[in-house]
C-alpha cells in the first residue's frame, strides 16, 4: 500500500527515455487509481510494443474485466475509415473529390455548392451534428429528412468547421457509389485487408462478442448509456475495434496495400485554418513539437484517441468505455514515449485561500484567459472553474489532470503560468 499512499499525497515526476515501458505502466496505474480509467491502451515505437494493457470493467454489473481483445466503440476515430473508403472509390474512378454533393444526393440543401473535398476536410459549412436524432428510434429515411432541415453554419468552402453531418453524408455516398452497405464495404476493402478481425460497424441488432458496454458520467456517478441508433449514427461514428486492430491499421497506413501513396498524400495534407486532413487532423496543437497525424472521439461513455507520430514511428491509442479522458491520457503517454518529463496523476484537494489573490493572476496568457467572476477564478470561460490546491496552483473542475500554476518573477509579479495537461508541463507567458 505504501507506493499508492505516496502517489495520492505527492506529485511524482517520471522520465520517459529511461525505463520507458515501466514508466508507461506507472502512469497508467496512476490513471486507474486516481482517475478510475476503464479501457485499453497500446503504445508502440518502431514496431516494438512498449505498453499493451486493459484496465477496468467491460461490464460493471457482471464485474467482467476489459481485456486486450475487448472491442470498443471508436466514436469520431471512425472518420478515418470513412475517408479511406472515399479515397478508395476515388482511386477506382467511381467518384472525384471535386464532385458536387448534388451528384449523389440532389435533394440535399445547397448540394450544388458542396464538394466531396469539402465534406472530407470540414470546410462544407454543414453543422456539427444531430445528437437528438442519433438517440431517436426513427428510421433512416425519417432521420435523413430531419437532418436536411439543419441549417449550414457558414457558406460552403469559406472556412473550416468540424462537422459530423459531413461524414454522415459521406457514408451515404459510399453506399450509393459502391452499391454495398457501408459496413460491408469497409469490411471487404479495409478491415480484412489490414487483418483487422475484431473490427466492424455497429448496428441495432447484431450481438458482438467481447464488446464493452459504455457508461457515461453524471454528477451522481456512472450510469448506463442511452440508446444510440446505429442505423443513423454512422460515417462519423459507428466503427468498433480493439487496440491491437488499430495498431494493424496504423501499420497499414505506412504501406500501400490499401491506400496508394497518392491517396495517402491527399489524406494527410492539412486543409483550411484548422489543419484538417481527411479523417485526421494534421499536426494539431497538442503535437508536442513532433510530426503528428491524429484524431480523437467521444460520444456518451466513449472516449478514444488515435495518434501517429510518423517521423518517430510512435503509435499511441487509448480507448475508454467510461468517459475517461483518453485524449489527455494519450498526451501523457506520448510524452513519456518521446522522453519528456511527466508528472503522475495525483489526488487534488481544494484549499481555502483569499480570493483577493486572484487579482494578481487574471489576464491573458497567450491564447488563455484567466478570469475572476464573483470571487472565483476561471479558465477561458465561466464553465471552467479553477479550484485552488495552494495559493498559486489550481486544478480544473472539469478535469483534474489539467492544472494551472502561477509563477512569480524576481519582482513578485505573476507574468507566467505552468500549464500541466496529463502530467506534461508547459510554460506560458502573459501577453503584453
């Protein structure tokens, strides 16, 4: 018990380069003990597995543990498979990335203004999503009719805006062009070719062996997921897989057995102001200074993260079935594997301090706004309160693995902060 007690009381720093696999294991054990992570992880570098392990429960009621071959919903990590399917059809000459949406779905609003490229690169102007429809029991035709009523966020092609609707429509296009069900096309052309025997697309009827139940978090703890209509929630979501199968997919993306070099270049190129590729984001802000092709996902109980540091041949994936912050955990695991200093998760405790101290801290630090509202401190907006654990260090109410520490200079002024995310520290200076 002593190591756990030390872990609970004091932050511990670990370093990645030396004893990398052991440090990855320590980090994940702390995520389990402190943050109750449930799911599976896989970290590999240059084809060598550094960590591959499952944690927590696949079924809370029957106390069935997650295993390496447990299947998890992927949420938006699905998008890369949808994008790959479109590129396969493009290479076969079945469609063009410049084709208009009206070629395939002429009844969709503004379909003459939207191209396949825009759908893939999140530049179509289509809205984010349709959560209420995805949770309904309506049939596919009724759902499509309702989705058509959702207004565009901006004029197609004028800027970037993440859109689940765009990928939902791409799945419909795959079916129309190929003449096959989306699930069948992916199985025959991607999953089977990559050797992904434990990967498929969810539906409302099939029993899938070793598939984890998902549980989402409320103020009163974990509860059962609501009903999700997998006949509708597809294209942007819907694929389930294992960490080992995703490692096979990562490996396949370095070769040309599934996608040619030309198609991969299109997939991995950044488009628009937000650097969206096709089904991926290219060098996102959390790339830690390394070449990164990645995507995260989350929807009712599911949190997933898929990360390819391509210059370093580092692959990190984290799949959770209890809304653990997989993207934050992946950030920490990646840093360890890249040889960076990382702080283990620890138990945070609120302390009472004089709120007048906050006046020294408020201001803009690069792109971060530290605000004081009604005697409380906030991170960027009134939805993210910073809870004090000392006079100068705070943890975010929405995620304890994210902390802010205010650092005084030689004159006693607070002109910089240390941001810690998943244990990885970053110094950010006050904007002038």
